C-alpha cells in the first residue's frame, strides 16, 4: 500500500527542521566573519554589508518559519549595525547577541523545543483553492425519454469530444450520479413519474450529495411552472424543444468552463533557500507552479525558460539588490509589463518607497500572512494573464491571433530541435466560406468560425497550439506526432465538422473544411513548415475540397 502524499504541514515541518539543523554552521560562519571585521576599520567597512545581510535574512526567514525569538535577536543585531552608535558599543553588543543566538538555536535543538516549533505550523492558515481542470472534454449525463432529438444531441456532443451517457428514466440517472459524478447534466422536465420529475430528481441528488450538479434543462414547454422548477433545481440553462445542438454546446461550454487552462506560474528570486522554499510551498498549495532562483545572475535564463506570470523578489541579496535586479528586468521590452512583488523584512517606509522606484507592483513585509501572499500574487498575475490574452488572442474565437501563433510555433520548434521530437503543422481553411456569408449572412459565417474554433479546442490537447491565422483559416501545431498520426486526427475532425448542423433563421446548412499538413524536422523552420502546409492545403482544394492533404501527396 502506497504512502499518502505529504501534506503542506508535513512539508513545512521538514523545512523548519532543515533550518534548525543548518543554523549552527551559519552562526559559526557569521561569528568568524565578525572576528575578521574587528581587525581594522577598513575590514569592518568591507564586511559590514555582508553582516547586515546575514542578520536581515535570518530575521525574515525566522519570522516566516515561526521562530520569533530568533528573529527578534537578529533584528536587534541588524539595528545595531545600522545605527552604529560607536565602534566600542558594537564590539560589545554584537558578541552578546551572537551568544544569545547560539543559546536560542541550542534550545531549538532540544526535543521539547523542536516539538513545540513544529507544532506551531498548525496555526498557519492556508487559503485553499479548487483544483484546476486540465481537460476540456466533459462527462455529460443526458436524461431524456423522448427519442426525437436525443440521437442528434448525442452526435453533436460526441463531435465536440464529450463523453455522453444517456438515461431514459430518472431512477437510472439518480443511481448513476451516486456512482460516478458527471461534469454537467442535460435533463428533460417531464417524465412518466410526474410533470416536473426531472428537476425534482436533480434537487434530490443535490440535497443528498451536498454538491449541486451543473445542469441544463430541456422541455417541450416554456410555461412558468416548468421554468420555476428548473430554477429551484439549480439549473443554469433552459431550452424549449426542439433545441439547436450548437446552442446546447455553447451552454455546456459556459456551465463547465474551467477557471483557467493553466495554473499561474511564479518565479521566486531569493538567496535564502529556506525562505524561498517556504513561500513556494504556500503558493504551490494554492495551485500555482513555482520555480526558485537563489542567485540573481540566474534570473534572465529562468525568465526565458520558465516564462512566469509574476516575480517574487527579495530586496536584500548578494551581488545585486532586488531594486537593481528589477531595473535590469524592466530594461528588456519583453519583460516591461511583468509583475514584480518585493518580499523583505524591511519595515522602513522610505526604504520601501525607494526600492519600488524600479516599477514594482507591491512590497510585502516578512513574515507575510499566507492568505495575503496568495491574494497579492493571484491578483497581479491574473491581471497580466488578462492583458496578455487581450493582446495575443483573437477576440471572436479566443484562439491565438496570427502573430502570437507564429511566435509560439517558432518557440515550439526550437524546443523540438533540442529534444529531437516530431511536430506536425496543419493549415485548415473552411470551404466556400464566402458563399456561406453571401447566402446566410455574416452572423451565420461567424457561427461557423466560432464552432470550428470550439471543435478544435475541445478535441485537441492543451499542449497543442491552435490559432486563427486569418479570416476562415486556422493553424494547428500538433506536438510529438508524425504526418500519419496528424492526418488521421485532422481527418477525423474534418468528418465530424461536416456533420454539424448550422442554423440561419429557419434554414439549416452544413460546412466542410480542407487541410494541409507539413512536418518537422523535415521542414526545420517556421516559414518552411508553414509554406509547405499551405501548398498541401491548396492541393486539397484543387483535388475537390473537404479533405486532408500532406506534403508527400503527388500533384496531378
């Protein structure tokens, strides 16, 4: 039997234990450094910044991990170095504080002291976050005993990649929910058991489980009583039959929309590994991905590889300060809008304002409350995500726009080159799209574009790159697949898209698309990959449209 994963408290206890174990060596090093500084005035001037940084870091990390007495002594030492009333006073006071610090760490090493310290972690309140979904496919329970539209609705749900389980009676549905909870329920109102048996069953399930099911109600009637029963059952949508399948797909998307496709990414830059690890644990517990850097010189490389949504930077570090590091980052146009939060035990408001001159978003003082840290990071990182989205995504479909798609493909090919992996690019174009606009109107044309975008998003992986390349043309980079696999996948999407029913007033119609596929590393650059996929696309159109061509097909 496998052991359960360690909890946050377990991880924090390990971090505190490691801090206690390393403390004697650190105190011995600072005592030696202090002795060196007493040799001469010049030596003191040279070593004073390092002494100051040690006590400042010990204060911040000690408070964050709950060692308040240790932090207080370090604070007194830092104040003594800063105030510097006289050299004779410092020569008396600092050794006295070092003696007290040694005594304190010995206390922490005792069994009672260590148990008391570890138990203190339980008082830390952590803001819990709902786990983020990582799949776009949904498990749909469709409960409807009228066969007229059921098969059509199931077909369209399958086209969009959803798993559908159909029930013709409410008892079977009720029992199934208790065994396997769906992502969304599509429920009829009227059953032989009663005029509002569907919503009543939903209400019963919700009361029993204590977790309301996302639900959409279908009905042959639009009367007030039917609608009221649906609302009381917690329904998020109500459709009168016959329902248009695409309208139902849109409602399912809205009801089950994930909070975010990807967790927020935070880069912590702190020369104190224990402090960085502590703050990383708090953010990871809140569902974020965290990377730690312990030397400022490694920041630029980590920015390029990790591509964070926010930086959490310590103010006092060796080699360069947090303020200097923020200035270096801000001098690069691609990082001009990247949120930076300072984290330090500095309480002097003037020094805080001075440190923020480099254009950072916030200054958090150690020890920061876990919920305050998580809230500050989420607010600023999500704001950047929103701004990036507005700049990088197509407003109609939510897919990447042309320039962003090209940029992401270039980066993906560079990574594929390093990893020696395969990639396939599919260029997709809706057939006779001008005719759709001319015949059914631009609103109908927009519906076709949006539907294809949703189909691609629901059926492809989160790791794949999907972009609206322009007008009715889309670009899809499929990672880790060869030409044959890509052709099979895109062809299956093509077949399903051709079966989707679109509506313009009382008229229904269908659309198709053509696609061309090109592969990496056969075509090593973004431009050559795109040009070859375009040639394959034109070939598919010349051969009659509604098909997928690859670069290897002979032209006739």
